[in-house]
């Protein structure tokens, strides 16, 4: 009778060990899925940011194209890019004024 008791105990231990291994495997699987989900969330945020930047760039290019459709816009781009002028025009260079140092403070006797 003693042998049947030990076989039953060994069988129970094997079942418990199998269940523990199954639980560990399931936990590792859930952990892997959670990591993948977090990576996907980060990728979505980065993609949304990149889309916003590209949309802003698209709008800027659209505005530039609209300005190039007019004669005045084309002339402005030529003037800025190549520094050309029309015949009879002169180039004006605007120089910022020099900053003068503040006057020295008056002493008590000068006031």
C-alpha cells in the first residue's frame, strides 16, 4: 500500500509542476504581448507627429506654388534667389543704425 501512496504523490507533484510551468509560460506570453502593444503605441505617436510635420510642409509648399502662379510672386522669388533688379533700378542696402553707448551716469554734484 505504501507504493501506491508514493506513486500518487509523485503524480500530484508532476501535475503541479506542469501547471506551474504552464502559468509561467502564460505570464511570459502576456508580458511579450504587452511589450509589443507599447511599441505599437509609440510608433503611432511618432507617425502622427511625422504626419503633422509633413502636413505643415505640404501647406508651405502649396502656398509657395500659389505665389509662383502670379507674376509678382515669380518676380519676388527671382529677386530673392538671384539678387536681380529691373533695368533702371538701384540696389538699396539698409544698414541698421549703430547703437550708441548710454551716457555716463551723472554724479551727485552734477545733478
